[in-house]
C-alpha cells in the first residue's frame, strides 16, 4: 500500500480546517483540532489507499475529535471566553437565496447530533463520496445517506427565514454530547 | 437513530439526498423528478437538501489561517523521513479482457511518463481522480447556445463537452482547488445508470506515471485504475483532463475522451 506523502497534506489543509470548524463550531477549536490531527498523522509514516488521502484524514479527524471530547469531559468545565463566543466570520456569503454568515452555517452543522454532523462533514464539507464516507466513519453507505439527508434538512431549516421551520436544537453549545 | 423532527416518513430520503447532490443515477433522477412534480412534500424536501448543499458550498473559500499553515510546515519538517517513493502508485490491471479489447485497437505503450509543466506542481493525478469521483456540489452547467457540442462551462478556455444527445446527461459539477490549481469537474450520467466525472485541471499538465497508453487518431490516452474505479487521462491544449467512473469500462472511457473530437460514445 502506498505511503502518505507528508508534503501532500498542505493541499487538504483548507478543507480539513473547514471540516474541523463544522465539527467544533469554533474557529479556535478547529485550528487546535486540525493541528492535533496532523501531528498524529505525521508522528510516523502512514499508508493510505491510492487516492484515499481525504478519507484517511476524515478518519483521523474524527478520532482526534472524539479523543478531545473525551479529554474535555474529564476536565473541569470553564465558562466560554469572549473568543469562544465571537466565532462568526465577518465575511458574508453572497449565495444562495439568503446570505448566511459562514459562522452561522458551521454553527448549524456543529449543533447537529454527532452522527449527522460527521456524515454531512464527510460528504458535503470534505467532499468524500458516500462510500468513502461510510468507510471512514465505519458504517454502511445506506446509513450515511439517511444521516446526510436528515443533517441537510436540519441545517436548511435552522438557517431558514420561514417561521416555524427551525427545528429544536440538540446538543448545542461547546459541550456537545459524545453519544453515537 | 430516531429523528423526532421528520414528519414525512414516506419520503425516499436516501434518493432525495442523492438527487440533490447529483449522485443518483440518471434514469432514477428522471423518474424521481416526475414523482416530485406531483408531490409538494417531496419538492419541499428536495429544496431543503439543495439549500443545505448550496449553503455549505458557499463556505468553500474559507481558508485555514496562516498559523495553521506554519504549524503544518513545522510538523512536516520534523516528520519521519519520507520513503523513497512517496508518490501514490498506480498499478495497471494488465490482462483484463476489456483492457485487451482496447489494446487490440490501438498502439500501447506501458509505463509512459508525461513530464509536467512549470509553475505550481499542481495536484497529483490521484487527487484529480479523487475529485472526479466525488459528489457534485453545484447544478449542471447548461449547453452552449453558440456550440451545441459543448457546455457553457470552460477551464482556461477549454470547454466541457455536451453529450446528452449521445446518452450522457449532464448531472452536476464541482470546483476544487488542489495543489494550488483549480480543478473543475462535470458529472455525466449514462443510460445504464453509470456515472463519470470529467475533470479539467487549470494550468500546466500534471505528471502521469504508469498505466496503459492508447493512441487514437494521434491522441494519447492513458488508462489507470484506482480501487474499483477506472479512469482515462489525456491532454487538451496542454491541460490535463481526467474522466473517471466506477461502472464504466476502458472502451467507454477512451470513447468518451475521444468524443471531444466528434465521435461520442453511446451510453
């Protein structure tokens, strides 16, 4: 099996960062998560399937994300800092029908239940195929598809202008559950 | 997992998700769109799927902060020594009947290496194929009204072909930046449910190593595979093009690649 070329990781850095932001709901946490993920990946030579770098990184990102959540749950909880709260990016999207800030979009994803969040990050943010997403998340393709549908539905409703379209929040905030 | 929010249990959720991102087979797309016309709940559900995709797509220009790039650089410089051959390998599947049929019709050169151009090294062929096999993230481009053989979408002046008349329906597209280069992919669905991604890489051609090379009408096409997917790569006006798919054979791939010069493959 081919070895992962460390110099190729830079090509995935932006999309990995967006994925981490969507998982965490915070730019600062995303930066830490990506850095920790890359440090783990680069700690020793890795082998990946040809063309499977992104799927490999998704798996590594997910594992690091879970590890961080577990560690955080063991530490005393602290009040959010101002930085944690002010995560919305100043840039405003110009599409599609309604301009939603980047921070709002990633917040909407970050508020999803874990399984839904991972599915939408793997397919819609990271760009994996359904099969690759299923492999990297250790589940079936059919399961990914259903989770993706529901994740998109919730994100669309969460960011909808229509009254009554917004779903009840689950696991919102920085202390999201680890239920799988 | 239960979903307390979903109130339309009869909706074909999986198919609606795939329809929204273009990964549903062309035939089923047509059927489902017909059903949606008579079902406001399905139409609403599809609209929500498409809206979510568009919203997420709008974040594509968010880039990692400079501090993260610097961290990666530090980490890379201290990473364990790179193996002698770090570039992903491509192993040709020699001896397959399908490949044999293609080979019989053309001159074959094995293990050809096409040198890359100057400037940014750009994406590897593997990365380009990976993008070509991913899901569509935007609606399909429309036919070029001035030239019915091509779409209105171009990369560095190189247009994508319009193949609907020969059975390959345009399903969607996506744009990625890989290795500092723009890679634009248009997805086509065949009548038999097969799907291919046609990617064009901006800038100088990317390096191609290995595979089987087929020469047709003076054009050189290289056939490779990645897992269960197959792909063909060639150059158009000095730009690397890749067509990749999972349920297509080499003959179809080469015919599609040739179709740009007029003889389209039937789906």
